[in-house]
C-alpha cells in the first residue's frame, strides 16, 4: 500500500512537471474532444487585443477565441508568431491554421486568405505627443509617421501620401512604433483606435494624445484569418455567430472595453 502511495506521488509530480514544459508564450486549451489540435498564430504586441502579461498571451481576441473554440469544440494552441511571420505561415498553410490578431478584413488580403465573419469594428487613429499641433491626418504631410509594417495603418497613410513617401517609417510591431514616437524618431503613429486609446489610457505619464479623423480614415472590421479554402472557416463562423448571439461576446466586450458593443454594425 505504501509503495502505491509513493508511486502516486511520483506520478503526480511527473504530470505537474510535464504541464510546465514548452515555450511560455504558447497556450493550450483542453476543451474539445477532437484529437487534432489546431495552431492559432498572433502578434501579441497589440493591447488590448493581444499582449503578453506575466508570460501569458491575454486580451480581447484571446478571450473571444477561447469562447469560440469551446463553442466549436476544437482544441487549439495559441502561438506568438509575430505579425509578418503570421501572414507567411498562413499563406503556406503548414505551421499555422488560423490567425487571430486584430486582423482587418480587406479586399487585398481576401485574394490570398479566407476570413471569418466580422467580429470587431475599428478605425485608424493618430497618436501624437500632447503638445503636437497636428489636428487631422492631412496635417501629417511632411512629418515622420510611424506605422506597423504590413498593417492597414500603413495602407491608410500610403493612400494619403503615396507608397514611395520617405516619411513613412515601418516597424515590426506597434509597441516599437510607439517607443519611437516617445523617443522623437517619428512625430505620429497611425494605428487602430482601440490600441491608441488603450496606450494613452494606461500611460498618462507619457503625455500622448489621440486624434480621430473619420474623413480620411474608413471603418474597418476584424476577422479571424485562414489559409484559402480552409475547412475551419464554416465551423468557426457558426461558433462565432453563436458566441455573439448568446451574449457571451457582449460579456467579453464589456470586460475589455467597459461598454456595450454595437452589434448592429457588426452583423449588418
Ligand atoms: N487591424 C490592423 C491590420 O489588420 C492592424 C492589426 C495589427 N495586429 C497586431 N496584433 N499587431 O492591419
């Protein structure tokens, strides 16, 4: 009997240790009884949608993804791949099965990837120092503008000032773009409103402000992104719809944004 107890303790230790293994930025969910675990990629430098907190990827997208995967009964692992590598991986469809990263559904991307139904409405916003004279997007002409490479922020600025413009500085992620603004490398950062607002709210000491410009920036909608032709898309769409209809989406939205989502805009 004593031997059994010792064995049980050793076994429990083993299980506990195995649970601690692996890269700290990868997260698994044990929900679902399908055996195949799908790999979801993200760029976890985009608070409040996805960011690292005490070694874990957290955020609105992460909570929504978890709710959708539970609803769809699919096991998954969330990986912090970074932004550009995520697009490359989803294009060859080998390392990653799905991208969840505040990704805007746009016509250009639709040529190469499939998207879920929209799950979040967004728009570009300008982030500048508190004492900046900039009032709208056109005031950025001739100023150094920081964007995250390969984002709709970059596209929006290029649309206004031309793709060849030397004043557009492209960064690997949005956090480093904002660092450069603080260091005076760029005079403004153009990024998604949710991210710009979150940064200003969480860092009052940095003395930044946000500027809206609905004349020069158009509404965007986020979707989950898949390799073209992925059979995940219909399953995820169905589950996402259920999560929205059940009120679970509203609950997650309220947790992260402290207000009610506009579901009419989303579902139209
Ligand atoms: N919504 C923008 C886009 O699709 C920016 C998304 C950036 N997301 C991120 N996790 N860095 O281009």
